C-alpha cells in the first residue's frame, strides 16, 4: 500500500509540474504574440502613416512651392549716399538686385523702378553708420529695405512682388 501511495504522489506531482510547465509555456507564447503584434503595429503603422504623410506633403509641396522661376532685377545704378558718423561723414555705395518670381513680376518691377529706387534710397539714407559696420546691421538694413519696397509696391501692384533684396556690392568709406 505504501508503494501505491508513493506512486500516486509521484503521479500527482508529475501532473502538477506538467500543468505548471504548460501554463508557463502558454503565458510565454501569449507574451511573444502580443510583443510581435505590438512591434508590427508600431513599425508597420509608421510606414503606412509616413508614406501617407509623404504623399500628402508632396501634393502640398507641388501646389504651394511652385511659385515660378526666380528672376533677379538689377537696379540700373548703385545707390551712393553720405551718412553722418560720430567723428566724420561716411560715403556709402550699395549695389542692389531684387529677387522676384515669374516673368510677370519681373516686368512689373522693371516698370516701377523709379518707385523702388526712391523706397531704397530713403531706407538706406536713414541708416546708422555703426549698424552698417556689422554684419547684423547689414542684415537688418536688408530686411528693412525689403519691407519698405514691398509696402511701396503693394498699393500699386496689389500684392507683394519682391521676395528678397540682395546686396551685390557694399562699400563704406
């Protein structure tokens, strides 16, 4: 009888350990499946979303970024003016070109060159010698010139025609 009881104990222990082993194996398999599905959704979803975003971005880019070819309108003569300084007056010469988009804007700006020259000369002659001595000051003057040219041409043309004001020559003596 003792032998029968020991056999029954061994059988129940074996079945319990098999059950535990099957339970842990099942849990491990479920965890691996969940991890695999999560990675697939995470990585697979990004590809689909990024591809959709790229397609949408390309559609938007083709609609918005195609404003026309860049044209550069050179001012017929350099701007030459005096600026009062702390110790003495300075003579400044600035050569300017305007960047516009499309041949229509090119013709429009060339038509209104005297108006643009007036706006630029007014802007340049109000500059400060100390600011023009630094790169930051020149950039500020360029931005101010762009705003003044755009504001001057806006009532005449009905829109902002000039995209950038470029200094192609800058001499201060």
